[in-house]
């Protein structure tokens, strides 16, 4: 009997894990052809004997890529996004660093704020457990709770429960700064928005204050929004009807310090590749091209998201109906549904 596509994918995943385990634990040098049998051997430039880490590196390169041409909507899931954000910021800095040295260097920075209780659910933590009181009678005379209760309800009909109360939470968000090596001055700030930046609350207030502070200087700002949910940060495109929202699910805004108040905005959808753009630097310097899709694919591989995402379910938040139909056809063509 022929195995189903899903069963074949499970078997392939098990085989990959077994080969990685053998490569990591083998005390002797192994042949690359043994470790990579039946897995795209045509991609290997040379066969031969290699160290135990080489098959693992090749295996990581062969992890199933994201099926989407640009932003993968499954990565927006609130349970995954904090990790995706941290991975992407670090990977983007890693990719940019060799392109900028020695004239510039990349610094990974962090801002910290305390989130108010009503917004804790936005950063993946519980808000409050609400339990109905269902008080069936008044307290005994004197207003005192009787002691020694053996169950959740005493003889007077008063229900005694345990509830979780709201607690303030410390939220940390990372971003990149491009510094001029000689002077140490910040030339460019690169931000990747988080859900808290796009929803009412302390997170948005903190980010908007930082954003305005940057826009009030000559420092370039690159603002990357890969989240469909939430209220976009203020932008007023020219020659665009004020009563119409800007088209596109995602945005990349590049506000050069010498062009304020103008900014270049790339608006794109889940169907598009992420636009490649030039990283703004000092006037006259060569500006490297930022290929965010490549960095995002590295994140997809390194974070093992191919093993953590179930493409048979719908993304969270859900796609628009027309995009959901497009995504369904795409995933079926890749054998993922």
C-alpha cells in the first residue's frame, strides 16, 4: 500500500533527526555521502571524508524552506513571533556586519519597559483568570470568612476559589544601530515592529517616543513592519487618498535623515517577495542591499519553524479570503495540505 504524503513527510523528518544525531555523536570521521544519502547530493560540490559537523551544516541548509515567496504569515502567530523577532534582528545584524566593516559597525540594542496588565496577553503571557463568584448567600454576621474550609464551598454557600491577579511585566525589545566606527555616532536605526508597538498601551507609547526622537535628528530610520494585525504607525503617503488605508499587508519605511519629512515606503502583501532595499548610510558611502527574505529564510531554518508550523491549519491572524484561497492553492501545490 502506498504511504500518504503526510506519512512520508513524518518518515523523512525522523530520518533527518537520526542522521543529525549520528553526526553529532559519532567519534570518528564519517563520509558525507553516508550522512546525506537521498537528500539533494547534487548540491554538494565534492564528495569525500569530512568532520562530524559538516553533515549537520549541510542538513541545516536542506531544512524545508518556507513555501511563501516573502513573509510567511504563520510566523506572525503570537506564540511564535517573539522568537522570530529576536532571531531576525540578530540574523540581520549578522548579515549586515561584514558588509559594513570597517567603516561602520552594527550594535544590537535593547529597550525595556513595564507593560500594563491589560496588555500582557499581547506579549504571550496570561492576563487574568476570570472565575465566576456565584455567591449564593451573604457572609455570616460580622463579615468574617469561616476558617477550616475543606472544600471550595462552605456550609453558607460561599464559594472560595483561587484566581490569578494581573501583574506588571517587563518587556524587552531589540533593535539595531549602525555606528560610524571612528566617531561612534549612530548613523542608522533599524527597527522590526512588535505587536506591542502597534496596539494601544505602554509599548506603543514607548516606541512612538523613540521614533519621534530619532526622526528629530539626522539619524536614518529603517522601520520594518511584518505584522498584519494592529494599527500601523503614522505615515501620510503623497498622492494617496487620506480616507483610504495604504495598500499592502506589510511595510518597510526608510526615512533618511537628509530627506525629512519624506520617506520611501514599500507596501507589499503575503503574495509578494520582500523588497530589497539600500541601507542608508553617510552621503557618498556605498550602501549595501538589504535582502530581508534571505535573513528571514535563515531564521526559518535555524528556529526549526518547518517542524513547528502546521500548514493544515489557518494562520493566526487569518488571511483575507482572497489571500487565504491563494495560500491554500500554494500549500497544496507544495504537498503541505
